[in-house]
């Protein structure tokens, strides 16, 4: 993976940079020791590593603003970092950049149950947002698989979703306002504790911008009342293509489950060994969950089961208790970790029309045989957000490169059937060079025009999102 050459002038001014930063940040908030900065040399896309110049761990919006102002004056690139769970290299540093992490910014700043919002610092983990309001019968809807660890800052940067996004939407549908610091240290407020802000939808620009426009330090999030109840059903099939066709038929019928999750045999076996969730022995598995009162749940599951039976399932089983439901979801949430016990893998994130699921799953199987690498599929089937896991051996020469080529072909396929390169992981460095496959030159130019407005020096999150030949020309101009 190509990265820009480090700026030797910035490397030479490291001592000056660190000295100035320590005047505005507590001493332990500025990490410069190369041994300690190695912990930040990559995110969850561990195939690529680069130690940063230094790491900054501010604890407030004011400290972020003061640190960014210094970096802006000296011309030091800054890589914003949430919890480092990005699977697309979104928080990979360059050798002449500093990491600015929000891990110490975890406070709940305001909770309003009457108007259904919570305001938090963005270093707070996703799951702990629900933890702060669940005693009052509320929850925060977006639930990525990494929700135990991932930070709200990263969720906003990548517009993360999760298993229940089919009904509740992704981060942008649950984000009401942000406090954001621009690269020059200017603090701006976008949106707020109301349904819609006046004027341009700048909040919509920020959510999903991958740290390219500013550092989000505080977020106002929509919280919802917990439903009366929820119940998942497990539906097993003899093939992935048939499972995909069943998903398409459920959506076409107008039924709106809260979640439809897909797992194929390799993932089912690994997850069952890991979490003992009670999954059936089959080629493909759907987890379909509905919410509401008991009569509503019975009616919805009745419709779903009738649709599933038309596809000759090998097993169709409703959860019989809250404990069984918890085990079913524990298995799904553990899927990525379970696969990691088997070996190295690269997790992709393409999104396709639901109607294209059977074709795309079949084609992925064909490409797996062509490239000689196994693939495990686990994804949010209801909205077509696919997560193929390509297995490879990091110690085998050429395997990583083959895996990357295979992954690129899958993502190109997603675009060709009417989908897009990413649903929730972002572009980062992983899909950066594929952007031209989805967007024309004018499209990319328009996107870079937006970055020019917020970050004229192109110092925020360098070498991400835009192909280097395109972004390099823009920076030089």
C-alpha cells in the first residue's frame, strides 16, 4: 500500500512541536517515546503499520483546539483516532503525523429524556451510551459489532451501522448535533438538541467524513424507548444463494424486521465453537429479529416464517427465552473474533441492492475458487451491507497481495451491481484507490472541494479516502 513520503522538515522539528504541545496539554497527554507510540502504529487493519511522530490524548474540546492550532501553525498532519477499531485503515498514521486520540474524553455531558437525547464526549464507547440511559428504559440504536470497544468519534467518522440498522438506521439517522474543532483550532457547533437544524445540512457532511473535515469532540445523540419485547428466529438453508433469495423476498413483502443477519457455514462453525450459541448445522443461516408486543411479534414472525418455508429451510426455530436470544446475538457479535482464532483475514465492507444478494454471493464463491482463498460471509443482509472475510496466511509470501486483489474484485462487483464501496467501515486506505471505480473525476473533485473549505492545507487524516495521485495534485495546487 503506497503512502506519501514523510516531510523531513516536520521530522526535524519534532522537539519544537512536542515542547509547544506540552505547554497546552498535561505532560502525560503527549507521548513521543517510539516504544510507546508503537501502540498507535495501526488500527484494526493490521496489515499496514507506520509509527506516528507523536500521540496526543487531550481531555476536552479546549485542549483539542489548542493542540490543533499548534499543529496547523507548524504544518504537522493530524490523524484523528477514536478507539482504533477501524477495519479500513482510517486511523493509520504517516511518519510525519501526530495521532490525536479522544480516548480520555468519555463524559456524559447532558441527558434529556423528555426530548430524547444524550450529549457525550466522543471518546465514550458505543455500548456505554446505552449503559448511561438503560435504567430509564432508553437505548442508543446503532450497534456495530465492535460496540463494546468502538468510540462514538469513530462511529461518526465512518457513519457506522450495526445489526439493527435495518429498522433504526445508521449513525447519521441518530446524530442530532456535534461540537467540532477545525484544523486551525476553530470550534464550531453543528445541529443540536432538535430534530432539524436550519440552513445547509453540514451535519450530514461531517457524519461519514472520516476525520477529513475536523475533530468531533462532543455529540448529541438520539435515544429511543426500548421496545416491549424482541424475538429472533434462526432460519437455516442448504446454500447461501437460497438464503439470499429469502432475504430479498422478506424485504419485497414489506415486512420490516429490526434485523436480518447472514452467516455462511465457515462463519457458523467458527462462531459456534467460540460462543456456543446453538446455531444449526447448515450452509447458510439467517438471524431475523422483530420487535413489539407479543401479538405483534407473533404476527410478524408468522409472515416471515411463511416466506422462509417457500425456500425449503433445513431448520426454522424461534428463540424460546431471553437467555436464548442473548446467546444468539452473542454469537453474531462474536463472529469477527471467532474467525480471528482460525487465522488471518481481511474484512470487506461493500453494499449492494438486496435483490442482488443471490448473484453476488454466488460470484464470490466462484472468485474464491479462482483466487484459491477461502471466504466466510457474515453481514447485515437486510440492507445489503456485506462483510466478506477473506482468509489468508500473513506468513506466506504473496498471500496478502492475492487477498487484496481478490478483495478489490469483490468491491468492484458491488459497484457494478448498483451498490457502493462501503456501508459503514469507511474508505480509509483500504478502498482509497478504488474510489475512481465508483466516482468520476468531477465527482471526486467536488468532494475534494468540500475538504478545501474545511481543511485548506490538507493536514487532517492524510493519505485517506482519495487516490494519492488525485489528492497529491490537489495539495500541490
